[in-house]
């Protein structure tokens, strides 16, 4: 059975959450006015989705893998390779890739993990690092590139490396920078030990390089936190993933703001479309993103879109920021509701994971979702939110069910049996 | 724990669907007046069921396998063996079996895949084919038998065969008859190549035999489409399935209209009961079917019943036909509601898959179901339909859960643990 029905997955990153006393027991999503999301819920089929399985907090990478139908338990080899690919580094088999933050470090203690969410000058900082490590470390080539805001990627290339090493990033402020070490199960492995030594030398020497940078002297003069350290984490090697086209027989595009997810899209051979004004920050231009979907909608069978802003509010435990970000998602959806032909389109609106204000990080809470458009049987839900969607007729699915369900609505699934 | 409680699974084939603008946004099931089904819902426990898993369109064969607790991913080897068994052919290990249609073919193009749903004379056509291939093809025995309406089965018996070959049936009108070929993964396999050659010769020679038949000359004289070709599909070999009695310790019967499902029942060692008036068509006698259940109800622990008519309306995208077929299911249920002792019976009413009018084929949509009778905890649903059942307390289950749940209601499940 093959149809021309288009499929869209639209995710507000980390958009789900938990009830807050300050919102009279409502979540941010429930408290924010979201007329377009509510229209999706009212005209669609609602439910809850566990990206991995109930209670498991998903990363953005594992969640997107699962939702796109690639079981992360089978395929996930760490965040680093996606991040590196997403910023344009061509990761090769055997390379060890890390995701990194530019951070503010004083006396080996992490003062601020994101260097005040530095927005400008990281290209200059990255160039300084590249120059400093032009000769590599111990025969290993060092490849480093900046990404959005405080994010960056590090690639180690050469013989005798192993990705099974710990994070340098301690994942919280006010504590010492961690030493990179082999994971316990490979504590005595020479390649893992060597990889850890190289990472530690990179962290130490790059700290010296960055401290001397004009960018940081200028930031300090303006009372901004200096981006004087690089904290690698999420070591991994390139996974072997069947392409999106091979798996589904469809051409797919990604319009996403996070290099990590862009990298996944590139691995899957999807077209990763850049949008002017899509900053990945709170100031992103959600209408430009929606316009981009509308512009390519006829060209592709499938588009995945992710707006990052709600996740930022969640990580910062900033209620107002998260609610404004949700309003952004709502405006993008409103644009699509008016622009696309819903006789030949089906969309799933939701999130990749919850990032509750009260947690300040990804949680294992189930995510509200709604399917809308072609093939859908609208249920009785009329508001988009955690508790309202939970009463819908989708009930509770997993990320791994999404591609099957959305292709079924689009009449793109092959019958199993006769 | 062993009780005498009887268990019935009653399926309206393809009975679920999608909303239709012509029915003011209701499905056929929601629009048709169904007092008996509504009584089942009101007095029972409702929910949704995915026969295989969410979004996967199931065949009648794989759906019935799953609902009877035989995982089709583990056991399914193609439709042919069930179809052949269902028409009374004793498939042996190594035999390659095909499901076939009598079709109307002109200049090698399929004019009508079902020869106008031919109802009479296929026994004569089958006898002509049997005679023509009395000597077999290339040392392989050819066994052919007609089934209901345009359906038939073909069996190849002999050394050096392989079931991994493509369909001759192109599954649509107006295109050329396909050549049977080895599947790509066994393109160079001599047994698969030989099997394909034999099938192609059978198709060519049977076309010549049928064109000469008096049955077809008579049909053409009456302006009916001639059944002048046989289109095999769904090649498979006999699966090894544990008998129903061995698996469940119960004696089971099937009262079904489709040979495909009858064949499955025979494989499982269930008693497959024929009912006079059960035609498998729109004119089937639903009261005769309900009477048959009532007549054997005391003899069997378990009865599975399937009325085919709703699926026909779905495949033909005929709203009126599908609604009338649903009314037939409702009258059969009404009969059972009045005849059986519900203190010692539990029934699940539902479907094997959805066949929406708007799709004209099986879809991956979830199926409305209701359990009623012994052991059930009635919920708040009072109408039987896709959206109403979705609000019931069964929530969303899979076909593979059904036998466990219904045996649990019947107090026939062994305790796991102590």
C-alpha cells in the first residue's frame, strides 16, 4: 500500500513536565495558552509516549533514535559521534568522538558549565585550539569544532583508541573538573587508558590556550564569564545505521536546531535543512522554522522538526522561559495548521522527552502526544497537555511505535499477512 | 484453577474503520445502529486491540494467529498453506502452497482480479485444471481446489521446491500478470528458480484450459466476466504449530467463513464446524451462525467465530454494504445474548483488523473490542465503537494478550508463582 500522504513529526524539545505549586498544580504546558496545540488535540488522537520505555529518562539522541525507529539499546554508541557529525566533522570508523561544553573553570573547579551560555566568539576559541593541537597528542590527531552556543565537538583520530572512557564534564557547577578514566570494565585496557590520558592532556592544554584568548579577556572586561575550558563528555564511536530511505522507502528531511540531532539525521542519510533565524536558543524564529517545513513539504515524504527552546527553560528551571518557549511551538503549529493540506498530511506533535522545571533535567515522565490529519480518528480530548492527552485513545505507546503508527495513518505500511 | 466457564471470541472481519465525511465524521460502526453490540459494551469491559502491534496492518491469517496466541513473527510462513488446508487439501511438509484468485485476464493484463466475484462454476473450472495437469509439471504434482467465490488454492508437491517466490497476482486491475520469480535474497537458488518456472507454466497453461471452458463461454453469453485465469500468491510451506489443546488444555471449535482461517483452525487441531447458510458473502445467514455457536456451546471450552461480510464492504469501499454487514454481526450477537448462559460464558467481541472504507484494504488502526460475561468488570462505556471503546478500562492491548485475558476471566489461567 503506497500513498502520497506526507508525514511530519514535530517535537517541542523537553516540552513535557510536572505540576508546579507556583502554577496552581498545573504544568507549564497546561498553564500556557496554546490554541494551536489545543486544536491539534481537539481534531486529533491523543495519548502518552515513553520515548524509550516507561520511566527511562531519554537523551535527545536516544529519544530521536527511538522515535525514528532505531532502537537505541541496539544502536546507541554514545552522543559524541552524532554531535561531531552534526557540526560537520566527518567521523570515521575507529574515531572517538566527544560532545563538549565551553565552560568557566577556576582553580580546576567548574564555576559555570556553559560559560554563561556564550553565544559569540566560540569560532575564534575553536580556531585557537585547532592551532594549538596542530601536531596532535602522542601521534593522535585532534579535531575540534564549535557548535551552537556553548556546545562543541572533539574528535580523536588514530591507532589504539577506545571510546570506553568517562566524562570530564562533572555535569554540575561547583565541583572539580573530572579526570577522564577508562570505564571500570576496561580499567586495564591499554587503549582506553591511552585515550583517557590524551583527553586529560587536551583538557589541560586547551584550558591554558583559552585563558589567553582575546575573546575571554574581552568577556571578562564586560563582566561576562570566560569560556576558558573545554569539558568533553559522551565518548562514542560511529554507529552503523541503516539509512532512513532504506528502512522506510521514503525520503526524509530534518529541520532541527541541535547539532546532536542534525548529526543523527546525517547518519541516517536524511536531508538536514538549515533555517535562517533558527538559533537553537530562546530567541529562535519559530515562524521561519514553520515556513521552512511548509516550503519543503511537497518535496519530502517525511519531515522531523524539533524546536529546542522549551528544553532550555526546563534545564534552567525557568518557568517563564519554558512557557514562552511553549508559546513559540504553538505559533509554529498554528502556522502549519493554516498552510498545509491536511487531507494529505499527518502530523505527530509531542516532545522527545520531558524536562520538568522541578527536575532541571530530562525525566522519565511520559510525554503528551497528538496525531492529527490524514487517517486519524479524533478522540474526545480537546486540550493539549500532560493530563488531558493521557485520556486520549492512543493510550500509551513507546517511541519505537511512532514511525509504524504515523506510516499506518498515511497508508504507507505494508500488510503483514494476507 | 479450572472452571467450566466457556470462552467465545466473536469477530466481525475488518469491522473497525475510520471516520467518514459522508457519515458526518462517524465510522460505519459508529453510524450503524447496533443495540446488541452496545449492550455488550454497556455490560462489559471495552478497549482497543492491535492484532500485531500498533500501526501494523494485519492479514486475516496473521491476525487470527496472534489472537489465538501464536506469534506470527515466530510462526507465519505465508498464507498459502492455511488456504490450501482450509479447502481440504492435506498439505505435507515440503509442499509449496499458494492462495489463488480466479481472475479475468485479457492480453496478459488483469481486467478484474476476482472475475466479477464469481460465485458458481468454479468447481467445474477446478476439475478442468486438475485434469489438464494430471501428469504434473516437470515431475512435480499439481493439486488445485476451489474455495469460496473467486478463491482457490494450489499445491506443488515433489522434490526440489522452495516457497520463496513472488506473487503472480499483481494485486491490482489494469496491469500485466506478474511473472513468478525467486525472491531477491534467493535469486540464484535452483529450487526457487524451478518453483517459479513451474508456477509460470501452470499460470500459462491453466489460462488456456479455462478460456476453453463451457462455464466461461456461458458467463460471456450472459455478459459476465470470464474466470479465465488463476493468479497464485502468498507462497508458503506448512508451519509447525502446537495444537490448541496442547497449548491451552481446552477443546476448541471454529465457526468461520474464510477457508484461510478454517485452515489455521485445522492446523491447530480445532474442530472446524461448517454452517449451512454461512456463505462468506454479504448474503450470509448470521442467525444460522449464531445458532451453530449456541448448539455447540456446551460441548466446547472455546469457540472462535468470524463473520466475513464487514470486510467485504471495507475492501469494496461500500459504506452501505459495510453497515449492513455490521447489522448482521449485531443480530448474531443479539441471538447469543438471549441464548447463552452468561453466568458461565465470557465473550470477546471485536475484529481481526480494521478495513476502513477510505483505505479499501486492511489498515494498522486499532480495533474496538469488548469483553462481556463471566468475570468481567463492566466499565463506563455504553456504546460499541472505535472512539467509545477507546475510553474503556481495557485500554490498549495486543492480539497476543487476548487468550490470556479471556482465560483469566474464565478462571482458566494457572497461577504463576505461589
